[in-house]
């Protein structure tokens, strides 16, 4: 049986070779993401393994179905890039992956510390050989109230990290964690916005969560609030952030993901609205931007490859994959 793995990076090769010895199926490696232009590379495969940069819409799924593909295994946790309903209609199964939640949660915490201690400003001052203390007095993390939106695996890891630093944590989730109820204060979303000094998002992207951080909700927040997003770019309305930074309502922001980031990081369309917003964000000293890499640790990459290949192995053996998204 053959499986085609798309969007394979150099850093994944050693892990793929390692687990090919454990799973008895042929793996064909493709560097390109899975699109209509590359879908023919899946011919002859029972399944495909992808990552978040592949946009698996109905057209791509139709071609996969025509080629006999039955199972799609993603190395990512998020799956908003996959048309789940069409896959279900076509009789395909889809799974996502588990990987170390600490990779992203650690990023969230050090983003918080960097902004509180004004490190972006300090770095710029040092480039100008300005070693003074002027305008760089910081705050200590333990004095802050942290609002965590979404308390799944990554949100939980972030919460435990913040608690370990002595912070008070407020949490919001439509499905509160029984494990966390004795550690944090679960509140309604509006109350979280009103009381938090730092707000961090750890939600999947859905119709309900799209632009959950918007102008209306920012207006409910404390003056000088810090906003962090390491989840999905579309959770945050970038223009609303720019307006909040300009007015001073937002005291700092850190984003590992941006709304429609493909226009910025992949296609490099320098005339797009998104790219111009990106340039504007970069101009602020109290903003940190990184190119969707908070997950990027050796442990997490190992986990992503193993989880996706293990899910595929379960399907090929006729077993239920632990991360199936279609029941």
C-alpha cells in the first residue's frame, strides 16, 4: 500500500525515515503542498499525509477521490484548511495530529514576558547604541491577570505555565475543563475581556470564533491590554488591532499567526491589504511578529510526523485512528 506525504520539509526527513521502519507501507515524499496542480502525485495512493499549508477544498477532494484516496491524515492540529463536509460526502476519512502543546504554550509565555519587559524597544535602542533606561521600565508577569480563551491541550499547558509563574488566570471555553476548574476562574467572555491584562487565544477556527478579537470586543478591554495569538490568524481582526495600537487602547501585541497570512508569508503579494497591514504592524515597537513557527521544536515535529503516520497505519490496518475527525 502506498501513501503520499506532501509539504515535506528537510527537517522532517529523519523522522519520516525513522517511522517508515515501524509502519509497513510505502511512503512517497513530495515537497510541494497538496493543490490542484500537485494532486496528480497522489495517484495510486490509498492515503495522503498533509500539513496546514495544503488547501483541501472540494475540487482537490474530487480529484483525490478519483485517484482512489480514502484517507487524509494531517500533521497539523488545526483542520480548517480541509473541507470536512465534502470529505464526509465522498466517503473519505480525515484525521489530525497531536503534538507537544508546550511548543506553543511556551511561545505564548515568552511573548508575554518580552512585551511586559519591553524587549522589542530595548533591542531597537541597543541597535542605536542607546543603553539608557529611558521609556523601558517593565512589569512583572506574576502581577498580571491572564485571560485564556480556549482551554484545550495548548490552552491548558499555557494556563499551567502562567500559574507556575504566579499569575491569576481567567478562562473561557464553551466546554470548561473539569481538571482546570479548581485552578482557574472560568468566566463569560465579556468578563474575561474586561478583567484581563493579557489575553491569549487558543481556539480552533470556526464560524463562531472567526474574528473573536474585533473592535467591539477590544473596546471592552482594559486600557493598555496585551493581546497574543499563537492559534489561528483569523481569530483576530488585524485592522482592529492596528486601530487599537494607534489609539493606545492596546499596550502590546504578539502574533505568530495573521489573518490570511498566506498572502504575506507564502505568496508575497506586496500589493495586498494583508501585506500592508503586516508592514504597519512591524512599524510598532510594542508588536512582535513571527512567521507561524511557535510549534517548531524538535519534539513537536517528531510528534507531528509520528501521529500522522500512526493514524494512517491504523486506517490501513482497518482500525479506528485515534484522531479521526469524521466518525
